[in-house]
C-alpha cells in the first residue's frame, strides 16, 4: 500500500507535547502483570488505533490513561501531568477534560438520555436552557435528537453507543478514548459509529485513542475522511491515507507494534501478520 | 497448609476492616468539603425515610402488641398488669424501637444500596462517573449515609410511637384494661436517659446500614452473581453489626447514666 499526504484543511498541525504518554507501564490484579513494559504516546490531533485480540488488556490501558486504574510500574502522563501517583481528588478535574466511550456505553439507567448526555454540565451547574441547547446539538451530531426524553433501556445497542459518544463529546474534550465502540454491533450500525469518529477527528481535530479488534473499522478510519460539504464520510482518493491515524498492537500484555498503516501492513512480526490475515 | 489458610483469611479480614474504616470515614468527612449534593441527599431521604415508613409502622405496632400480650400474661401472675404501659414503652423506646427499625431498614435499604451500586460497578457506570469528573463517593455514598442517619432517627420515633399504640390496642381490646391507665403509666415512668438511649442508637445504626451497604456495593466484582453476593454480605453484616453495636452502646450508656 502506498502512502501520500492528504490535504486536510480542518486539521491543525500537531504541536506541543503529547496529550498522553505511557512510559514502561505495567499493570496487574492480584497476580502476574497483565500488561508489561508498555510505552506509547498520543500527539495533539492524532488518532491512535489500539488493535489486539480480546482479553489482552486493551481496555485496561484506556482506564490507565484516565487514572481509573493505577500502574504497578512506569508512569502515565495525561495533558502533561504525571497521574500515576496523583490522588483521586486531583484527578477529577483532569478527567473532566477528556471524554471516554465505554464498551457497552455505560449510560446511567435511571437518567434520561438528556440527563445522561448533560451529566457533566449538570454537575457544573450550567443553566437548564443552555444544557438543553447543548444536549440537542450533541444528539444532532450523533443523529439521535429524537431520543432526548427517552431512557437508555428503550434504546438499541447502537443507539446507546451513539448516546455515549454524545455524552463524551458534549464538553468538547481535549482527548477522546473509545473502548471497542463497534463491538457486538451489526455492520451498518458499526459504520455509523465509525463515521461519527471520523467526523469528530476531521471536524474538531480532537486527539483520540480507539480500542478495537475489528480491522475493517481501523482501515476505514485510515482510508476515509468526513466531507462537510456532503455531510458524510467519503473515501480518500486511491492510494491516500490519513497520516494522523496510526496503529498500536497489543499481544499478551506487550506492545508489539507502533507505527503507521503502511508499516503495519508490511510488518514482519508473525503475530501482526497472523492478525492481519 | 492449614496455618497458611488461617493466615491468609486473617489478613483478608484485617484488610476488609481497614478498607471499610477508610471508606466509612471518607463518606462521613465528605460533608465538610464541597461539592455537596443536596438534591441527592433529599432524594435518598425520600426513598429511605418515606419509603420505609409502612414496614416500620407495621413492625412497630405489632411488636408493641406482642410485648403487651407477653408481659400481661406474666405480670398478671403478680397482679401487676397495670404496669404493662411502663413495660411496653420502656422496652420500645430504650431498645426495640431502634433495633427493630435498624434491622428492618437494613433489610430494605442496605440491600438496595449494595445491589444498586453493585450493578453500577459491573456495568461500568461508576467508572463512567469517575471519567466524567464526578466523585462517586461524594455523589452516591455520602448522601446515602447522611440520609440514612437522619431518617433512621425519625423512623425510630415513629416505631416507638406505633409500638406504644400497638401495646395500647392489645391492652384495651384484648386484655380489657383501662387505656388511660396504660398511657399514664407509660408516660410517667419515662425518664430522659431512656429517651437519650433510644435516640442515640439510630444515629449509629443509620451510619452502619448505609456505610456497609455502599461499601459492599462499591467493591462488587464478578458480574450479576457478584451483585447477589454483595447484597447478602451487606444485609448480614449490617444486621449483625447493629446488634453488636447496640450491646456496646447500651452497656456504655447504662454505666454512664447509673454513675
């Protein structure tokens, strides 16, 4: 696969230090470490796709980045601050600057879609009129404006994920973490979710880390862009890819690949080859 | 091998006690630092207080009635059935009102707290809350702890009142005694130490119920089966601890008032 630079006027060039940086991180739960010696970073405006089979610790890495889990060894930097030993109380303000889409959505069952999406705004004491307007904007972004007053239990799996994306995006986060956003969904719904992620990447240039084991989704992210004129995701011209979208691959708790799509498809690593095939 | 098992179990117990102590202390101290979620406190007060009212009224009323039945049978042997009111009121106010209400509310609310928070843990809602920059201890645990403490105090007063009324109903309707004499006797022999005893206990019991219910809920692991285990542990441990703490408080207060 050849590479060519894509002209993306909406994307600002990456600047400053990394938004996220993991250095020699190890994680364990009452036993041998499930993740060892993992190091990588996410630069501003960069989208990183974390690939790997189920159960290798991909979701654990996402939780580590937000300080929801603590590393046994190594350091985790979020927005330039080392959070590996940071007290929980100090972490809340940092977490509020990021958005996370959980595997199953993790919507609050007892709250309506409006209150779920507005959760952060309600806690910040924003006025009801402004909340309603911003929630409608966020729901319009994910194409679910009609669900405003519904409860999560009345939504389908795909709709729940889209509401979760709206909740993660409402406060215009400086980083978005997607934990298997298309896992268990049909191809059409998966494509809708990927389109939203591409839209967020290309329109708002938010740095993100996306966990998935679906190669198709990962390649779609690399080979498509969001067209504001057409209002949908369109393929990039033949031979072009998005250079701000790069790959990581995890196997048995170790990071075995860190590079571009070109490097991924030409990798000699036997596990990478097996995974791709 | 057996010694290692005992050692491991002992360490686990010490660890749980340590974690619970830190958890319960933090839940209490959160009231003195913002943010404080007053709306959640009021919602929980409604659920715990108003929601528990029917079971507390019924259990209080019938316990008072049973006390009157049992005591009058014994007291009649000594020709002292006139002191049934005193017996019922003192037993309800000093002891049974607080303990029964505590155990009833524990069965109803410690279980609901453990299962609700446990379900939120296993569906990643607690992680989502933390990821959204909200402290689940402040948002979920502290309002429940203070709501339970305050509501249990009022529920105990309600249980005491209905217990005395239950005793009166039995005394008048079944034992064919004078109601005025019953109430007069119940009132005259009450002293401040009795009321203090009865009102101090629910404060401790409320703290135990909510802190244990939330503690087991928040440390749930193992999916829906884990939620069931947390619920059982919350009810069993809070009920046993209520009775144990009741013994300690009674012993301390009796020594205090007698001296």
